[in-house]
């Protein structure tokens, strides 16, 4: 019989995953990873008590140093480089399905289960990652950077569940999540990423002009790092029509803005992608998602030694460098995931 470690965050999803595994008679251990310096000791005790009640061994895994080096430091460097990073897509391959999976196996587990809303199918080509049943909670986008071989040791108990069904099932069992709240979108940022960067005294670019493509200056920005491509709100300038961020001129510290037509893109370029299926096995039609909660849309994708080139069939909202471009089959299989390096402006 498999011995399964369940990654317990303290939230509803990992709790439900633990209960489902226990109800199937699986041999289970609970593991909780410490990621942050100011960790929640009270939560650790509640998790320990929960596991004791369920007769499940509990292990606390300290990954604070590694999380700082592999997730937070790259997050900071990305903002310093003018990107808008996606820390969850960095954490999943490096930490959750990297070091945490390794530690779980060292503790005697054959595989690691998590509360992600995604599906895994085992095929002749190896593990295949698919979108979760709950379209509103699907997390396959964030998992697209996890190497395929890691999924051979992963289990998603909530693959066929919806968030609402999880809430109802926990209520029926009289169970409350140990954390008492939903986890934050970015676990190490309590409110605003700008406050997080300021609190860490990160050296970032200062104010400069906001200008149209023809050079007309309309106002001042407080630092290029405060803005993302395609942004419309929060520019603090008045104009005859809505303006969007169309680019960042780092050489002259200018924030470039323009009407919506100038904030459209014909595609983007990524870094070397994580391939979950060799491109020669991809279907003729593929779909691409360039930000979370976006519906994947058709695109033409070519892969070479340095990255992916993604061409949209028509103008789309400009992708944000630093975010992930996930490639899907029409059936919802994740084919690849790459970090966007640059957007290609529509002609």
C-alpha cells in the first residue's frame, strides 16, 4: 500500500484532502512546511492536535531558508527588473513539489497529496496534468511549471471536487479548518506587494514621467515597478479617453501609456518552457492562458532552444512580463508553461 504525505496548510482544501484519504483507508502522514520567519506556532499546535485526533503522524518541515532563497528573493529581483512576478508558479516547482516532496519521501512517504484543484491522469507518456473540475478554482495554471516527472509522486484528492462541495462536506463532518480562514493568494504578502517591498527596504526605481508614444508628458509615476502592462486604473492622470500602460522605458524611466488599441498584443515570448508533453505530440489546436482566471484562447505556439513564441490569431490584452503562459489542449491537458519575457505589440 502507498504511504501518502498530505501537505497541510491549515486551510479547508488540505483538511478535506486529509479526510478523504483517511476515509479510503490510505496510510497517511501530515506534513506542514514552515515558509516564513514569523511563523504561526498556534497553527502548528492545532495541526498537531488534528492529526493526533485522526491517529495520523504529523511532521513539521522547516523550509524557511529555502523559501527565502528560492521564492522571495527571485520575487524581489523580478520587481527590481521591471517584471510582475508570479510567486506561486515559482514556489510549486521549487518548494511544494520540489523540496517538500523530497522531504516527505525522506520521511517514508511514496507520494505527496495536496489540496490543489487539478487532475492527474497516468498515460503511456507519463503523468498528464489537466484542469480541475471546478473552473473557478482550477489551479493547473500555477502547476504548469512543475516538471512532469514530479507528478509521478503526487496526488490531488480534490481533482473531482468543487470548492462549494468541499465546504458542504466539511460542515457535514463537523470539521473546521485549523487556520480558521482561507489562505492568501500570495502567502508571504498580507495586503499589498508595494508595502511588502517597502518594509524590506528593497531598492527600486524612483519617480519619472508618464508619457504618450509621441513623447507628450501627461503626469508623473512613483516608480515603474508600481505598474503593469495593460493597467488602466491608478495612473492618476486625466485624458480625453481611458489610457492603459503600454510599456516601460527603463533607459529614461518613463511609463508609456496610450489608448486601448495600443495596449493590445499579437503575442508574446517566454523563457525556456517546462514541457509536460513533447511538442511533437501536441494536438493541432492549442490554447494559451497568460494570467490566472483568464479563459485559455487559441494561439499558435512554436518552441525552440531559448523559449516559446506565442502568436495570437487576433489582438488580445497585452500579456504581462513575469507572468506565466500556460499551454493547454482543447481537452484541458496542460502541455507546457513558460514565464513571459516580453509582449509583442499588435501592428
